[in-house]
């Protein structure tokens, strides 16, 4: 099996990605690799700045929960 030292997981935060995250965490742990997660979301209009901040916070929390479940 190929060993990876740096793993990048890219998400748009919309789909349920628990299985994919679990695989990425498994690869990172087994290979003693760094796992970086990038969540890509659309830019909001300037007048919706408040909504963008809460949307980003929601995406981050959702990803934290998914990673926590994947680790257990």
C-alpha cells in the first residue's frame, strides 16, 4: 500500500461525507500523515456578511463533528 505523508481532503460541506472522512483519517493515522481539510464555500454579497460568518461557522462545526465521529 502506498504511504502518504500529506493528505488534503476537499469538501463543499453540503454532502454527508462521514465515510470519506473516515477513510482519510484512517490513511492519516496509519501512515503517520498530516490531514488537512479544506471546505470550499461560495462568496456572499457584501450586504450578507453576517450570514456568511454564520454559514462558515456551521460548516466548520459540521466538519468537526464528522471528523470526531470518524475518529471513534
